[in-house]
C-alpha cells in the first residue's frame, strides 16, 4: 500500500468507500492491496494520518481477528525514527481499522519505477535507516514478513517502514488458501518460500532484495511467474551483476542459511564502512527530483486538509419540537477513550469529528497539549429539561422487630465462634507433635489461624514438548502446547518458547529464575530465589538445567530443560519436565 500517486496527487474516494471511519472523515485514497484499503485523514489539529481498513473477508475470519488484535497491540510498542507509529485503532468493530502517522513521500517502488535507481549514497542511507527500523520492530517481538519496496516510504528525513506485523495476522487463516497472498514472492526469504518458520533473519533477506532493487531497478532473482521466482530464491544464487562495489556486502544478506546473514546492527555498521563520508540523514539524502515530489505531496495533503467536506448524502430529518430523550449512540473501540465533538450542522468541516485519542505511554508519542490542556468537548444540552416530581416519603415502620432479629443473630454468632475456637485448639494440639509443614506463601491447603498457607502438593509432568511460538498453562493437566505467535498479550501464557533475535523461554509473569548447577530445585528454593528475569535464552541452557517460574495466577513451577529438536528434524521445539505447585503464592506476583 503506497503513499499516494506520483507528483503529490491522491486518488479520490470511490463509490464504495466510506465517508468516515469512527469519526475520522476520509479525504482521499492512498492505496489498496491484499489486506485492505488505506485512506488519508486528519487529526482534529490538522495533522495527516493514514487510516487502513481491513478487507471484509479477513474481518470475518476469527483467527485473523485474534492475531490482528495482538499484532496491533505489539505494534504500539514500535516507536522508532524510521517507522510510522500507531495512532488509533479498532480491532473489535464490524470492520477493523488501524491509523498510523502519515508519511509524505512516495514508496521506494514508485520512486524507482518513475525516476530510476537511486544513487549509491542514497541506497546506503536507505539501508541504514531501514535496518534501524527492523531493529526496533524485532525488539518489539514482531517479524515484518512482508518487507518490500512498496512498504518502504521515502520521507524528506529518511525512509519509513510500514505495515510491520499485519501480514502475520493473516498468515495461517482459512483465507490463505483461497486467493489471499501473504508475503510478496520476489521479496520472500528461502525459508518463507518453503513454508518454514519465519524469524527475524527473514526480514534481513528481504532487506537485501530491497537494496538490490533500489540500486539497480530490478530484483535479485529476476522476474516472471511467481513459482519461477520462488524456485530461484530457494535453489539459485542471486543475480548481483551491476551492483555498485560499495554494496557488495548485500550478498551476505541474501545467504540461504539464516544464521549466515548479518544482524540489522551489523548492516548499519557495514553501511557506515562503505560510505566515503559519515552517513547522516538530512534534507538532501534523495535525488532532487524525488525531493521535489515530496514537497508537492506535502502541499497536496495540506490543500485537502483545508478543503470543505463533501455534502452529506444522508437526508436531514426535521427536529421534533418536543423530542423524547434518546439513548447515546454506541462508541467505537479506540486505542484510548474518546470524547464526542460538538455538533455543527451548518458549518462544514474537514477531519475527524472526535478528538484524537492520545497514545498510551510509553508506547506512543504525545500529540497536542498535555492532558490538563486538552480541549473538552461536550454534547450541546437543551436549555431546559423537565424535572421529575418528588416521590412521597414512605411511612415509618415499627423498628422493634428489626432490633430483636439483630440481637438473636449476635447471640448465635458468639455461640458459633466459641465452637470454632474450641475445634481449632484441638487441631493445633494434635498437629503440634507431628511438626509444622507450613511455609511462607500460599497453598492449596487453605489458611490457618495465623494466616500462613500450607505447601501445595507438587504435580510432575515428564517430556512436555513446546514448539516455537507455543505456550503452556500450568493450570492444565497435563499442560498442552497452545499456538500463539504473540504470547506476551495472553495472561495465561505461563511458559512460552519464542524467538525475536534468539530463541528463549519466558513467562507472562516475567518472573523466571535460572538456577545454578549447585542449587537443588524445590519449592523452597523457588520461593527464596528472587533473581528474576523476563526471559532465559536457550544458549544459557544445557540438558538438566533448571528454572523457577512464577505466574501471575500464583502458581510456581520448576522447569527442567531436556533439550530441543534432534539434528535434522524440520520442526523446532524444546522438551521440558514440569513440577508444578499450584496456588503456591498470592496471585498477581506477590
């Protein structure tokens, strides 16, 4: 989905396009693709935004909705200089949508098609900026999966990567086999083309292909039918003829083995080394013809912002001189609460009719004045409304019966407490000779008179295999792997196996402890150890290594690492033994 037509012109709305979405009045089309349509809109302060509506076919798929919800929340954590931040969204409505900051500038695809390949210095700056964007995206736990020239926009101060994580939401839905293409064949990695697990290194391969396209105007694996291009990606070497010598390191990005590809941080360093002068993003990083196009696009979006809104085709219903009170209209689900804008039926205005919800810190930038200075909009209320008549007071009732019942209740309560105290005394005496088995923390045994909880009985499960991007819940018996590619958004992801830049085990509770070889794993050890970490890398684990995991539900588990998938096995999983003490401490991480 590109940022607009060349020359700063925007496509007008079509007959089937909505006039507004959740109060954001749509001004023009920016582009469309397999996931949906992108429109130009504006904040109440006049700042342009790009609002994407999802295709109805995808909206109706429950699996897509679940993943889209998780990926949007994850995308809120992506706040880099070379990405377009999430401004607002609705993942629950009939037609899900997502609004991001608008980038004034053509896509790399449109710029190269119209003006030819970029100069080498511009390509180095493009590579460095896009690699920095990938670093931020990967740190948020997202793999882009569809990095391509049309998803890299050229702004006056550097590139912007868009649409990260959204293709992942559509992957593996029922629609992927019925004409919805996830990923773009000429820019797929070998593992993605072969249907294998896609990790962060797949984006590096795509970045190498983007670099070749930017510098030469053609792809690294030629053209033709998609199946032919995919075959060459998997089985043949890339065609790098005509690539400038300064970009020779791009061949490393296109290695068939993901482990041989450089990291985004290494790519930035390689770009700096290849440049004869220090790389600095400035207003002159692009050829003059593209810079002029960006200027025209900024002017065009400003003109649309000041243009009056088109007439509302909905007929106006005359007002009833004595209207009955109406129930408030349902409010769409936004990233943050919104307030209603004042109605102005006689003065046309452009832009959304609701104030822009401020992104939730620390995930989003702040737009507009601080909260205390934000304008407050309210619905206009009529000058007068009928007041309800006062109801007659009920007659006083005789209170004697109530006091008699209270007195009887107090007597019965004292009798019951005396019986309980006697029973507890007998229990304490009989248990004193057998020793005290209670420990600090909660347990399934219930609480004693002193408030101390008994130790719960441990339950052990052997040989639990957790595939990559799956998690288990300690409440299940036995724990069964559950697929979820964004487990940090699930409160019941007690132990999950995932990969961002390296394979790791983690827990939603973010309280996981790697025990030393000299420590004996037990409930006592897990309670006393407080060297909490958010995750433990698989590179830190050997067969037999033990970890303590504390969940937000109050469960404690001793995890014994047994190893991973055998050599040559196409699957990717870890095998663990679990000893679980359910309800061993107060819920909520206490």
